C-alpha cells in the first residue's frame, strides 16, 4: 500500500515508527526461468515503473497478489483494482506478459528479502522531529 504524508506548518504531531513500517517482501515459493524474468524486467520498465518505481504507489515486491498467478492476472489484465486506480493493462499486455512481470517482481522481492531491507524509510527520518498533522 502506498502512503501519503501531509504536513502542516506549525504542526506538532510526530510520526510513529509503526506508521512507517511496510509489509515485508513477499516473494512466492515458486521459481521462474531466467528468460521469463528478463522479459518481465523489460515489460516492468516499460509499463509499471512509472507508478510502482517510487515510494508513493504500492511496492509490488510486497504485494499479497505476488504469490498467486490468478490474483496477479485479475489485477493486471482483468482490472480487479480499477476502482482503486490500478487500470487494466489488457490493451497492452497478455496474460503471459503479466506472468513475466510477476516473475521479475518476484525475483526483486527475493533480493529485497535477502538483503534485509524490510523498512526502506530510515529510522532517523522518524526520529528527526518531522512534524505533521
């Protein structure tokens, strides 16, 4: 899930550490062929990175749908989350393309998990006296 922090001039509220915590990386147990991961990387950087490559939109490496091919397809191809702003990509991608993207994101989730970078926002940010309300 993405986050939006809104700050008020002169505000005194502090951000609690637990408010900054993100779900853990969620790599699926299955493995993917390196060619499929490579194709997925190309497709991800063509279609997905614009929204999912920063810290505002959901980090797909942490997605609950990452572990389930059908759920992923329902979101990416069928538009299951279109009411939430995630449009269907059926016009531009096939189900096989969506699966290749899932393979790439799964490989990146594995890297994230293995590196132990579960909280990308440094604790010092939460402790720096940022004020908001």
